[in-house]
């Protein structure tokens, strides 16, 4: 779990995650060919608030901060970093890297 390199290929792709532990800040996956508006990252199986019922993440947008129970993203060193907080601590328990910048991610790029 984690530290995988993923490529979807031509056409629309869905990159699905079932648990925050599948891609953490210490062992994160890299998606090499994510296309905004075409591909999706499916996080719907991950509870945004640990210990509760299955709650969806909020979309926090572009920020270097991690927002409690939300998906946020920022651009760092030629890559786009997607982070999620699942326990309300304000720290990231889930992280993936998308190769490239200027991807213009929006909530529609995710299944929350």
C-alpha cells in the first residue's frame, strides 16, 4: 500500500482509493498522467471523519494548508500535491502526487 506509480492511459480514468492508508504522506502514490476534466480521483470509500458514519470530504481547493476533513491541493516543485485530513487534526493522513502543474483541479475532478 502506497508509493505506487499509476498511469491511466488514453481516455477517461478513475483512480480509486478505499482507505487513507493506501497513500500517505510517508508513502504516497504518484499519478503520472492525470487530466483535469477527464480523469477522476475517487475517494468516496474513505470516511472524511474517522469514527463516524461515512461522510464525504469537503473540497478545500488550492492551498498549501491541510484543512480538516477536506481535500486540498497545491503545486510543489513541478508536481501537484493532493492532501486529505480524515481525523480532524488539520494534518494530512492521505496524500497523492500528480505529475505536473497548472492542472486547475476542481471538485469535479474528485468523487468525494
